[in-house]
């Protein structure tokens, strides 16, 4: 899986860098979303889309990550796990990785957003999506850490709910014209690699 995600991320990044034909998916998705906007004409749905997108911000995603890690550490301490504190540095590492990976990429690609406005000097660019990466990594790592301390059935529900939440964030970003579809897709690929790596690293310890 991580190799597939890396290949997909590399392919999307290459197309964004050279303005390749794959970017046609973005305009196709944008036209479809705008068509739905016109047909539904639902202010409530638009507000819900913005709400979902906002869940990908550093607040509340990073506090949620730290809170879930703290809960996981407490549960492992209660059960006598020797390295019960490990979820805390894992969460801190995940929180640091998000800007370390996303910000340089945004600055390098300097991709304009769906509204077509040119970048201002204080903007990094839209690719990859920071909100998507933040939500997927923060909520995902939190769910992985807490999932290790609960029963299998509860872990499945937790992972499923987290995946749906992250899917909602990406959908809200595209629906609200905050990001192109490929911005979101690339960040999901990046987050998948980070989650797989951190899960393997934490599992060995």
C-alpha cells in the first residue's frame, strides 16, 4: 500500500508541476460541484461543507490528536504496559511532520486555488491541501494510537469513523471551492504513507 500511495503522490505532483492533462480532473470535478450547487441551491448544505472543511484546521485537529494520545497513554499505563508513554512522542512527531511536509511543498508548487486568483506574497499555494493532510494525519494517528488500547470491534468502529471524518473534510474542501480535487487526493496519499510509517514504528516499540 505505501508504495502505491507514493507512486500516486509522485504522479499527481508531476502533473501539477508541469500543468499536465491529469489536471483536467480538477476542472471536471469543479464543474460537477458547481452544477450541484446550482441545482440544490442549499445555503445549509454550503454551511455544512464549510464546517467539514474547518475540521481540518490545526484547531481542532492537533488538540484532538494530543487528547487521543493522552487517553491512549493513560489506558496503557492502567494496564501495565511498559512503554505506556510512547503514544505521546508519537503524537508530537505526527504534529511536527504535518507542517514539515506540507509547507515546503506548498511553497515549491505555488499552485493557485480553485478561484483562479494569483498568489499573494504571503500565500504558500494550494498544493497539497494542508487541511486534508492535517485532518488525516492528526485524526488518523490519534485513532491508531487509541485503537491499540481497545477491543477489536471498537477499533474497527473507531477507524471507520475516522476515515469517514477525513473523507468529509476533503469533500467539504472541494465543495466549498477551497481546494482542487487533486490537492485533496495528494494529501490523502501523503497522509497514508505517514500513517503506515508511524504505525509500523510504534508497533515495533
